[in-house]
C-alpha cells in the first residue's frame, strides 16, 4: 500500500528502514514528548519489525507507513492510522517526523493523506488523535485539518519525572470538507 501526495510518498515499511528511524529518534528534540531518554538500534529494529508484522494482519486494521520525500527518496518519519479494537468505524492517527523537517508542512500533508484514506478507502465515521498538551505543533496540525478538541486529560501520562496532560482531538466524516484524493 502507498499514498502519494504532492511532496511525499507514504509507503509500507521495509526491514532496511530501521537506520533512518533510529537517526531521527535519537534527536533530543524528538525525544522531548516521549517517555524514552534514548533510542537504540534494537529499539528501532523492534519498532520496524512491529510495523512489518502489521502488514500481514487479516483483516488489516493498522497501517503504519514510512514518510519518504519524493524528490530525495529519504525516509523522514512515519505516520499511521489504526482502527480501534472491536469496531470498524473508528480509528486513530499518529505521526512522527525527523526534527530537521519540522515546520515544513510535511506532517500536515501526511496526516491529510491518512485522514482521506480513512474516510474514503476505509469508510470510517470518526478519526481521533491524542497528543501531549505541551506539544503545540501536533495540535496545530490536527486543527489545520479540522479536528476538534474533545477534551483534556489532566496528568494522565507520567514520564521524565513529571506528569503530562494530554489532549484528545477528533474529526467526523460528515464534519470535514472533501479532502484531496491521494492514490
């Protein structure tokens, strides 16, 4: 499976993607909103192996795709849409991007393609996403796509020696404007 946008190729992971994943996951800017203090080769290999395993689900419920720059052919992050356990009408999305590419609009472009895929190809009724409340950039991407803030959970994540609030966003199929179609 793959989705193509103006600047990005969202494609299935392959085993050899782990070095690129490790490269951006070791960046301290990336690590800020995750519980890990560091990432290792074993961590990156395990993550990519998990994504590879999801490709063989029957029926497939989780799509985690590598984000690749079309012009350069380089992996700069990943994004995914995962159906909720026990239902076929709701999924959540997530994405992560190499910090060297923050502020470029790539996260919004990738997330837009996922939302389009979810509503048009998977026939979803609702797509949600949550983020650490301090991660303003993540929230802005969701808001640009029309997601609505549904709530704030106070102090529900504990890592790096402190409590973090999280925000829950959602978009309903009948609330969103027609998004661009990606193949």
